[in-house]
C-alpha cells in the first residue's frame, strides 16, 4: 500500500487533513486536540510529504468549489463599477487582449544609446518628478442588498435580451415584406392597402403574386 493511500485510510489522519486544508490558520495544538493525538504526532505527520500532499489536494478541491461563487461576485462588482473586478472577469474569460508594443529606434536614437551614459547625463536637464498618480481609487460601490441586486440584474439582462430578439425578428419581417413588395411591382400587382393587413388579406395578396409569376413563365 502506498504512503498516500495510507493517509486516506487512517481516520485520524483524514480528520487532520480536513482541518489543515479547510482551516489554514489552525494551529498544530488545535488539530491535536480535535483529532485526539499528541502534538508531537501532528508534527511528525506534517513532516511527511505524503501528508502535506493530501492537505494540498484537499485544499485545491475546496478552492475549486469556491471559484464559481467568486466569479459571480466579481461579475456583480464589475457591473457596480469596480474596474479591477471587471478586469479580472475579462482576463478569466480570455476577452481581455493585452497589446504588445514594438518600438523601432530611429538612427538618432540608436546613436544616443551608443553614447556612454555619463556623457548623456552631463548634458541632461534635471526635472523634478511629478507626484505619483494613484489609480487604486474605484467608483462608489453599490451597497444594496446582494439578493436584490442579483434579481434586478437578472431581470434587466433578460429584458435586454428579449428586446434584442424582438428587434431582430422585426427586421427579418421587414426584409421579407420588402421582397414581397418588389415581387408585386415586377408582376404588376398593386400593393396591399393599409399598414396592418390581416393574415387572410396578406395570404390572398401573396397568392396573386405567385399566380402572376407563374403566368409570366408560361
């Protein structure tokens, strides 16, 4: 039996692994008291690489389970105006592309770089440094109840999506209607009267256009 497997099959070691993984700030003495072994025993376990690996693996499982809630929180913060949260979300989703600037030196700049630094400094003008500008300040955070914020944001998102779907469907209908009007002009059928014809009127009008087109092909 491997050493790593032995750790998993010993209840007290498993309990110690859980404590160290889920409570990183816990002390050796607290773990010893909770597990029911001596402090020396815990120290021996912690000197075992297999035990440490088991603690790390358990921690990473717990860490992974927390990621979705963390990302959701970052999305909410970004929507509330938190620039850093927005950057984190975009980087995680691969939507933030970092630009790479390539500088091509002119012949004069190459000449300056070839001159010893001491000579350049001797002729340089000393300018006082400006005050550092801090970009750490963020817009005021929305401190409203998180559940209310989530419901409101979901409602607004669904409303925006529904509005966009309605716009796309309307545009498609307009394009289709335009094609029928062009076909009517070609075969000499008068356009439908009224801005909102009934389905029966539209169907009858379209059938007339199709019949006229078939007659022209005969």
